C-alpha cells in the first residue's frame, strides 16, 4: 500500500480516545498499527470496547461504536503478558517496530517488564511515547485522570462558562481528542528526528501540559500584566476579548433549543448586521462605536435576540452571511452529518466494514492530500482478530505453534 | 539539532494558522513569517504589554509567533512576488490560510510554485476546504465552533441558556493541530519518496471530527446527545460531576467511585473526618467496599442496591467537599485512588507546583525591552528533540533584510 506512513510499524498499547485517536491518524495514512490486548480481561482495559452506542441489540467487547470509531484500520492481537512466552513474543514484535505507544497510568508498562530501558535493549532506536494525564514526572504523576479531569486541572473547564455561575466546561473530552493529536505529533516528530539522526527517544506526553499550552494570551496577560482570569465578570466565554468584538454571542432562534452565533469583527460588520435587522433601535447611540457596544453588551445582546428568536437559525445565517457578517447556526449532529453538503463533499464520514458490526460510518480525517490521501475502509479489530495473521506473517510462526500458544493461554 | 532543524516553513501571516507555525517553530523549524506592509491585523489584538497598544506590544502576537523570523513582502506587487518565489525555492513547506482563490489569482498557488520547488509541501487552511464556495463566507472562531459541532455539546443543564464556547480560540487551535499533523505526515512521506504535495485542511471538518460521542452516536445509532453542565453531553441525563467545595471553588469528580477499593477508600475518609454519624448512607459505602468482584455498571439505576451504593458514593464526596477546600479535596480524592480534578483558572494551573516542576514556565528574553517574561512551555516532554522558544515574536519587518540578503547569495 502506498500510504504516506506505510513504511512504519507501531506496537500499540493505546486505548480510549486519548491514545487510540493518535494511532488512528497513523493507520489512516497507511502505518501498520498492531494493537496488543490482554486476552484474560478480553481487552476491557479499553472501556470503549463494550460501550454504547451500538448499531443494534448485540453487545460485547467487539460491538462498541466508539471503539470502532477510534480504531479503524488497525490490526488487533491478544498476548498474555503474565506468561513468559507472551513476553517473548512481545519482544519479537517490538524488535520489528518503529514505535511503542501507550496511554496507561504511569508505571504499568514497566511493571510488565517493558520500561523504556528494556525497550531500548530490545531495539536501540525505538521511539517510545507514553501519554497520561499528568505525565511520568512531577508531583501529581501518580494521580489518575480522565479527559474531564485533564480539562479541569488545566484551565479549559474554567474558561468555558458565564459569570457567577459554575463552569459549563466541555461537553465532551476535548483533551482526549487533542491529547491524541499531540501524541501523534510527538510520534511523527520523533520519526523525523530518527530519519535525520538515527536515534530513538522517549516522549513523556502529559495531556495536562498540552492542555495548559492552549491558553497562550491568557497566560501572558497573567505573567506580563498580572491580570488573572479568575476575576469578577469572567469568564464570559461567548464574548470575545482577544480581540474585542461586539456583538459576539449565541442567540436563541425560533424552535426548540435552536441557536445562531453572530460575531461582528468591525464597525462595518455591525452596520451590515444593523442594516439586515433594520430595527429602529439599531440607531441607538449606545451601539454606534465598538467601545460603546462593549459597554452596553447586555442591552445589545437582548435586542439582537429579540430579532433572532422569531426567525429560523439557517435563515438568519443565510441573511447575515449575504450581508458579510460572520454567522453560523449551532448545528446539531444530524444537521452537520446528514444535511451539510460541505462535510459530505469532503468525504468526512467514510463507511467502514467491521467484521461483526458490519457496515457503519465513522469520523474521517479533515484533510485532503493531493498524492497520498488518508484511507479509512476497515473497522476496528475484533478481539484477537489478527493474532494468527501477525504471528505468522510478521514472526513466521506455523499454524501448529500458534495452536499451541492458544491452548497454553498465551494468546 | 532537534526534530525539525533544517526544515524551512514559509507562513503567510493569518490568525487562523499562527499557532500551527508556532508549534513547528518551537520544534526547530526555520519559520519565516510573511506580513504585508503595515503588518498583520493581529498585532493590534489585546491584551497589550502594560495595556498600552503598539505594533510590537500585543501579547496575542507575542504568544503565537515565538521562534519565528518575520519579513514584510507585498504579494500584490510583482517584484515582491518574485522574491516570494525565490523564498519558496528555498523552502520545504508553505503554510497559509489565505482566501481560497487569492494565491491562484496572483499566480503563486501550488501548481505554479512547484516550478520553483517541485517537492514543495503546501498546506492550505480554509473554512470549508479549497473547493467549497462557502469558504468565501466570513467566519470567526465562534461561528466555526458553532457550525462545526463542538458548541451543540457544551453549556448548561438549563437549556434556557445558550450553548457555551470554551475560551482560547480552540476552534482555530483544532484546525492548527490538523495543519501540523498534515505537515509532519507529508514531511515523513517526502523524506521516503522525494515527493511533496498539496494539503487541503478544512477548519469546519476539523471541528466535526473533534466532538467525541456527538458525532459517532449519530453515525452509529442516529441519536443526538444533549448538553449538560460541566460533563459529557449524553442521550439521557446523567448525574452532576462538579462539586462546590468549602472555599467556593469547584472540583470535578469525573467518573464517580465504582470499584470496591474506591468505596473502601471513601468510607475510610468519611470516618476519619468524623462525618459518618450524620451520614446514614455510609452503610452503602461499606457494602460497596465489601462487594464481591466488579460492579455491573449497566445495573446502576435499575438494581436498587447497586443504585444506592453509587448514590452514596456521590453523596459521600459532596459531604467531604463541604468541609475542605478544592485543593485539599483534589489531593485527598487522588490519594484515595479517585480520579478527581480541581477546576483551576489558567493562571492557577500555571503556578501549580506540578506544572512548575515539569518545567512548564519558560523565560523568554525581550532584548529590546531589556526584560524577560515567563511564557507557557512545551506541550510534550521529548527526551532528544528539544522544544524551545528560540526567540520572541518578530517585530514588524525585523528580518526582511537578513532573509532577503541570504536569499540573494544562495
């Protein structure tokens, strides 16, 4: 296969989204990603294996919809690392891999006898990328996290909300996605480094570091000007401070829980919005300049919403865009997936074949390469689906040897 | 020598891709930032050094352009375009977020630029993709996150309140993450095959595949998730996870206690704090601690005993939080093996001992001011590929002469 990354093999212990999302990117560009799972626990360390959503009434470790979404195109094998033979086979796989990737809690891989020092002994130029919430060093490195905990610790939860209310936070694990993106970046940066120098390395990725690095201007306002985000009136996160814009918000439209976002970048945008709304209050002197609109933002938001709330959100979007004003309906999943021609045109929801689930659509990649584009056609591996293929194809084992491993509980 | 040493990136200044350029520059790429005469508009973005505006005083600019060199070139002028073509001849990557037809109209789009650099990697970021007319529509971080999916899932239980956009231009950031992933992928391929290529990044598509269960619940089961305060949007209501602590600050309890060991730790803590007497449900914690084997989580809500045990877990945490500050609650929970986090503001996280110990605070010299300032540090700790802010953001036109002179002699 001629994928951009088809010359690389990943020994993959990742799971959930923060890890699996990283190797999904690599697999979609042709890397050979071999997921290694525990036959004793039926791979349930990755809780998504058996979790909803499901396509029908069938349940079990091969039926999880999220797991399928995050593990497309990967191979799946089982290895019992409690056994000496299991460890031996893992050593043989590592010796033939470019990268070992995992997102266990700190110390798990080491307890199995595969810490970085051992990995290097097996393959001197191995790239080892570990990914956990607080990283492998630092006072909290023994603490446990999930995506929402990472977001809480790093300021992302705090900066999503309204004044004098509890944080609204993120309605999904933004940092599982984004931690996965940084993990994939770290893997590829290390591969580039190795292409140049021949040397491998260990990357200690802490999702909380990556998350905190997403607050640049707020942090500089603190370190340079001494202005904290925890102050009266903050956060007010649908508004815009950097740069200042007004109006800038999300407004109710006609219907149940229907909303439209509007942001005016300049006086020109504001005049175009006012012209479209064509209401008498638009001439209110309180709204004539940015400074004055900022000062009277509550009143401004109220009168804009009085205009939007009787209108269809897509109609508001269409009219404002025609006038040159940034506006977008808050789209529901069905609207952006099934009714939005731009995501369909991008091929964003590829249909994969999963050996048990059958035919189902998944998240694609939001990019198009002119020569070596991504390809997502195969669903996630069922538990142990490719054990024989990998042991015979990669390690040259015979059917008898594999049968023996199975009867001994090694695979 | 670090991961991207020797890789030259030409970046056309635009707030939508500034972060992608920074991520590459801090990993050692020679990023040359091209601004038009008069400078990029984001030089005028708040906040400013000491709150006083000025073209080199925007902290927004400071953050997003670290480690880059900056030159001024007017792509509207043919003479400058010739310089641009020569620069491309010396470059590995072009990173841009121009209006989708602008470069073609100027005769400097990918098809023309490959004449200067056959193995060029051209990464173009637009709102909806290069071939979509909707990319011509005006858009901001807010409208991109609204249309692309994240906002539907974020906000409060009270749907009388609007969906909420998290701070920090995360819509732009997400598109930048994909621009960087694409650049690295294309570089790895070029190093093996010798061929470059054109990469089309859609900001709207990037949001669409960064919504976790919202997308795949629809794709798999045709069900729509609903937003809830401080926790995952879901198809059905789930229990709250944020707890207000004794000091008024919040903690997030994430996944509540659900293993016998966790119930045992929680029960012990309640007793140590002397709270058991006023908390008759503590008996359920004890039952949870003595439960034989893992709980069947699908029985929460239907099996009375399991439901009572899980409710007591949540209630126990609330009782403790009412007596301790958020930091103590966080540490106490973690020591008990419960994955709980304190809801920090960005500056509280930045000053937290853990991030300090990991070296997240880095000093950056501003020689023109005779001062240095603390900046945010590395997103990943790489053993051999050094992440570093090698210089503060460029002043307007600071490296024009240096870069063009070197080009002339190349």
